[in-house]
C-alpha cells in the first residue's frame, strides 16, 4: 500500500510538472512535420535536364543541408554549398521529420535544366514542374503549415507528453522509494535474508533462461548447462558477499538483481545497448526502483513468492528441455534409404559425373555492392578473376543467414522456412545431396566448428569440423565481454581467439581437399564453408562500429583471396576436370539498423546480394541463363541448373518453380526488383 501511495504521488506531481511545461513553453507541444522530397527523374519536354535544386537553410530555419543529406542511403543527392541538388540516380528521395515554425517553407529553384519534383508533407503529396526556360519565374515556395497535421491536437499533445511524464514518474518514484527504504529498520530477519538471496538467484536464472531461449537458433545445446552452472556459481558468490553486509540485504539484493538483469539479458540487446548513455542510466535507475519494490513484495507475500519461484522454475526447465529435445532425434542407422521422395523434385540420371566442389565464403559480395556500401574493392575479387570463374551477374542468396542459405540451396526449391540444422548435417534428407547420391556420389560437408550440429546423419557421408561451436563464437562488443558475467572471456582462457582461431580450420580444409581430390574412388560432391571475409557483428550500430567493420572486412578479404587461390589450386592440380562453384551465403549485413520498410533496396541488396562464379562448367552456361524477363540468379537455381546440365538437359524440378520470389517475405518481394548490375 505504501508503494502505491508513492506511485500516485509521483504520477500526480509529474503530470502537473509536464502540464506546467506545456503552458509555459507551448512550442514544445507542436507535432512533427514529416517531409519527403523526391526528384522523379522526369521532365518537361523542353527542359534540358531533370535537376532538382533544394535549399534547406532557406526553407527551414535552423536546418542545414547536411541534416537533410543524412536521410540519403546511396548519395543520390549532392551537397552544393548550403543546398542539395539531384541530377543522377533518380528517382532520389530526401526525408526529414521534426517541428517547424510558423511560416516555414520549402524552396526549389526554377531554371532551364530543372525536372519534376514530388513533395509529401504529412502524407499530402503534390508534384511540381520546376522548368523555366528564361529563369525569370520566382522560386517555388511551399508553405509547410498549410499541410494537414500542422497544428497539434489534444490527443497528439497528450501522446507527446506521455514519455516525459512517465520518465518523471519513475524517477520521482525511485527517489521516494529509496528515501522510504533509508528510513526503514535495517536489520532483517534470518528468513527475510534467505528470501532476498533466493529471489536474487531465481530472477537471475530466469533472465538467463530468457536470453538463451530468445537466441536458441545460435546457442549450441552443449553450452546451456555450462552457462547455467557458471551463472549459478556467480550468484552463489554474490549471496556470500551480501551476507557480509547483513543489515543491507534487501538493498544489496535489489542492486545485484538489477546488475544481473543487465549482464544476463540487456547487454545482449543491440537495440537497448545502442541507446545513449543517459537513457541507459535512466533505465537502470527505474529498473532498480521496480526491483526494490518487487523484492519487498515477494518477501512480505508468501503466496506471491511461491508463485514467482514456481513460474521461473517451470520456465527454466522448459528452456533446458527445449535445447535437449532440439537435438536431432533421428535414430542411428548404418545406411540411409536408397531413394527419398521430395515434393516438386525428381531424381535424374547424369550423363557425366565430374567431381563437384561447392566452396562458400561468408558475406562475399560483388564489386558493385562493395563499392556502394563499403567504399572499396575487396582483394578476393582478384582471386576470383584469376581463377577463371564465370561470374554471375545480379547474384542473390536464397536466405539472409548462413543456416537459412544452406537450408534453401539443399532443398533446390526454397520456401519460407528459416533453417534446419538437421538438413545440413544429413540427419534428414535433402534434394540436392540426394540428386548426387542417386548418381553414385560420395557427399561431404566441412565447416570450422559444430555450428550446424554435433552429429552426422545417415544422409551425409562425411561431416568434418575442426572444433566445437560455442555461444561466444558470434558475440561481439560488450555482450562478448560482460555477457553472463564474463562467461566468454573465461572460456577464452581455454581456447584461441580472433583470426588465429580460424586459421587451423582453414588448414584442415586445405588438407582435406588435398586428400579428397587424390584418393576418392567415387565421384565427389563436396561442400565447405569458410568464415571469411565475414559480415557485421550484432553491435555494429554506429558510424565508428561501421568504420571498424570495414577495416576488418578489408583485412579478411585478403584471407579469403588466399584461401580461394589455395583451394582452387589444389583442385586444379589434383582434379583438373572438377567443377568448382565459388559462392557466398549472404550479404555483408551493413543494413542492421535498417528495416525493409525503411529502405527496401538497401535492405535486400545488402542482405541477399552475393558474389558467385563457376569454374570448368562452360558447357553448362546455357542452363545458367536466367529465364526471359529476368536478369538475376540465386544459389538454389544455379544448383538446379548444374544438375540439369549434368543430366543432359533433364531438370530435377518436376514442376515449375518461381525462383524470383524471395522466400522470406512470403511472395511480397522479388529479386528482379533489386538487381544491381
């Protein structure tokens, strides 16, 4: 009851404070005006060009050309002094959102080289012809406050006031709660002290379980009990320390519970960790207050405490069970069935059976996209060119993650399912491998670690990896350092880190290639994935992070080039007639902070656009041509076309399939709309 009173007092005071602020500074309640300016690329027949000149500093006091230019994704507009001009890459769009003063205008220059411009203000769109043969007409000036949404409604004012009011309420509530705690008797009973520690332990394990479950596609099952045990040991040490300060167990337990929530959950959220420091601090203070209240209520109310413990126990057991049962349940077998039926796919007989090597490289993108999104030409492009590979134009992956991409290429007919480790490791059959097995091939899959699974299935002949995959393999930044109380640095004491960690796996792959190309009697279908040059980490959310990633990508592209030279050299020396497909699993992922709705071109090209080329397959080139009306290719379609070529023209797809549809978006987006060459 006392906390409810504190909350009501804080809410009332905050509401009055925000209301007073609105009355004293009415401009603060003005709603944002959404502006979008598009140079259409069309023009008056008499115009000599399609230029659009826009003058932000004249149009909106306090705004600069740089502020509008920040909305660009690909530099379609150019900065000229204090103005912006568009004359290429059209249609080209600028956007901005914010409060505007009364009488503000958008100003555009009219002259003989001007084209058409579309202006959208708060959802109201108008198009204007800026052409003026004699340049005697006045500039086009559009008043912003005449557009709908220029004045704040009561509901908008309330909506805009909600955040400061809520923040003020939490801050004041925290102060009142801590003040009350300071006045309260400090000496808790033994039962209360025990309850504080038990609540701390239960809450910490609950946050740990939630984090592991949310990241279950990337967390190996073997790591789960280790992380729980490690977190449990840390919490036990915390409990011992709290006992040393017996009089302050409630306050210390609340502080520890807040810290543990950050270290076992919040630190893994790129969205939260990407916020400014002051917002994170405010969030931590508010969380501390709520945890303090929760701790007090759970200690006082036995029924609530038992419910809390039971709920978290059930959830933790559920998470552990989901990881345990998530492993492949396919029973061991000495041999796989000779044939397996796949919907829309048929087995075809090859007219020739050369060895086939699918060598994939993580986030290897074509020069066009590398120049546009990374700003340089990667070294591996020289290695691909030197290999003599036929490079495919406008190449796309079938998925935007490694697991998803491999799953889709193995199916030959990509669908909306995300990924399936058991398909990659051969615990369940795949159409691509079965097509080769049908023709007497021996199948291989080689990777750095056990990211795809621990156990080889009966539908794959050889599954080779160098070391175990752990949850730390794909963490970076603060999550890798502080997550789960420093679990990864502690684990790093017992294993290598950085590039050196992957070097042995590259050497292993090279040795295996040498063995396979010289000793295999049966025809070989060999797949291997190399973790270079590599995509952005989860924490790449700022300009500094991006600069660091670009430099890392530049260095790793050299390693990728060396690996291509070595691998192709071994195969050509030992197996000169073999077909080699060099390809990538997905794009460089520099668009982490962008959604499909925000910038569909950047989003699709960056996540799906890849480099791919094929060696010793000149006779198959007619089968690699895209269908009429299309100018792109995908990994799955190339794989199906290769099988068709080896089978003398008989396609493995028994029914037509539209590879133009991007599977992940349920048919709403098509690759052809995002070609880049």
